[in-house]
């Protein structure tokens, strides 16, 4: 049976690398043979990200949504050396010799985080030559990594920053395959290389997909999977193979001997079984999500987040019980059968059940307006009778996605010691009239609506009409 993995590769020698997995090879020592430890890197494309420079800054007289559901009126935010230093009310001490911004009538939030983006993999202009998000050659392509196709010059990155206040985002492979490959988390900064955008020490994700997409793509080629039965059968067989691969490596780690032959795709699945790689599962229908929960228990892995999840409202209690987030749209529905039973109250019902709620984009335009999407979902919930605060709705765009991506210890809320990823909005961000006025990433002001020089422009756009505008 074909699984779509690369052919097994011999363990390769990498000297002096951090984050390595070990193997052994025979080494001749005179008339005896010993085992020499060799290793391969688990992070062969490491982050080279370095924050841009920034000045110590205080924003005062501002309404603060801290990202974790808290609100401070007439508050103060102070950040220096790339980190949040203090957040509090008007009595918070303000140091001398720092930049002070009067935020009267304005609002501050953490940087917006999009957990589901394809920027860089499906960049603008949207032409076939730029289409790099789906390796649609096999239903199992756990060996591919989204980062290897990220084009840093995608104009969508600067649009997301200037229009949407997006400071971090997860780039996922597409959903043609059951196992689509690894995701990568980026800081939304201008850079020449993917590595210079790569969020330091962020866990990798694994993109999986349920439902119509895999069975349509491969069924149309008269190959498995051509049905939801086929989807689950191939999923389970692949996880079984991954469990065997992990068991061989575990036995080798305990007993030594000859190291197993290396398989790049199975490395990813082994990492997921070990909890090192987050599972992000494209799944619409409630019944399929419930089956995936059982499959995860069968093989011993954990689902971080169901993406799109238009029927999460039907099983919100199950999702809460299993600690699974739902990354949803405010009101997209009906564009195919598995999305037909979507309702605009979805996010609010998930929130009301106490489950983890996230608003995501999956779109180069909607990423620029995630604040408005959260506002729509909030309004639908309030009309249903749920008392959800503005500050809670902001957490759908900040702390909750950070938690689901494994980076909440570093960003996602305005807490001392975290990255100074900060947005100053000219109005309540849940207003249709609100726009980012200033955006800081690690304390560096990378966008200022009042200063054209603080508006990033992709090299691809230089010299073209409308270069760098907010569109």
C-alpha cells in the first residue's frame, strides 16, 4: 500500500546541532567494533529571527483588553527591550525618559494572532505559479513542511499587519490530503527569508483534514480514499505505522543496536505521538470531529484544534471535556455540504459551553479584518442571550490561538515578561470603524498609520501602483 511518505533514509550525521535525535553506526577500533553515536537535527531550518529595534514606550489613558479576558479602563501599558514591563490602571508608575503616547479614546490589545493562514504558500497575486499550499500527489504527505514554500515577499503579510494588526500567524498546508504536512509559525515582520520570520521555539503543527476534500481529490482519481470510510481507514493505518516507527525508535533508545532507517514523514507523526507537534485538524461536521477524538485516544495523540469546525456548537461539551479548541469563522457556511449546517452563533455557543474559541481567517482578505469577524460572532451571541464581554471576544484573536499553537507563554496577552506585541487601535477594535493606528512587534514600531515611512512594502510591490497602501 502506498502511504505517500518519502523512501526511508539512513540517519545522517549532523555535528553540533541543538534539538537532535540520536542514532548509532559501527565504528572500527582496531580489531573491535563499537557503536558511535551520530545524530540528525530535529530543527534543520532554525529560526534566525531577530527583533527590530524599539524604544521604551508607555501608552496611557487607554482602554486595555489584556488578551485573557481582562479589561482596564484608563490604563497604562509600558514596554521596553522588547518585553511587556507593566500593565495597570492610571496609578501605574511611568518611568522618566521614555516615549509616552496619549491613548485617550483609544484601545490597546495584544497583537492579533491568526491560527489558520496560507500567506506565503498561496501568496498574492493568486496565480498558479504561486500555488504551493497543497502537495496533492498522495493522501498522506506528512513529509512536506509549509515553511519550505513560504515566500516572504507576499504582499499579504504587510496588509495583515497594517489593516488587521496581525503580529503572528500559523502557515498551514492546504486540506487536499488526510495528512497535509507540517505548519510553521511566523512573526509578521519584513524579512528576506522564511527563517528570519520564524517564531523562535514555536512548536511545529501537523495539518490533517477530514471529510469532503481528501475523498473528492483522490476519489476522482479512482484511488483511496474515495469515501469517509476510506478517510478513516487510511488515517488509522497511517497512525498504526507511525506507532510502530515510534516503538522501533523507543526500543533503540532503550537497548541500542542498529538504529531504525529514517523516514521524514514518520518523523513528523512520531513527534505528534510524543506531543511535540500540535495537531490542527480541518474538520466541519460534528460526527466526524467526534470520531477523530476517539481515533486520537486509540493511538495516543492529542488534537489541539479543529479548524473551520462549523458544527462545533453541536458537541461543544465534548470539545471542552477533551480540551480541544475550535478555530471558526463568524458566518461562513453553505459553500459545500459539510458546511451547510453552520450557524452564526457557533462561536458564542462554544464560548458559552466553556470550550476554547478562536476566530481564524483561512483567507488573505479576512486576515485583515479578524477584529470585525470577532465582533460579528460576539453580536450573534449576544442576540442569543449570552453575556459575552468585549474583552472575552478579543481573547478569540489573541490568547486562545496562542495557547492552541503552543506559544502562549511568549505572546497572546499583555503580561509582564511576554513579547511586546501590541496594537493601538483608533477605536474599540470590535467596531467596524476601528483600524490599527500603531503596531509593535517585540517592542519595535513596525506600523504607524500617521507615518508613511512606517508602512512595510514588499520588494515585489516596489515601483508598482499602490505600493504598500492599505487597500
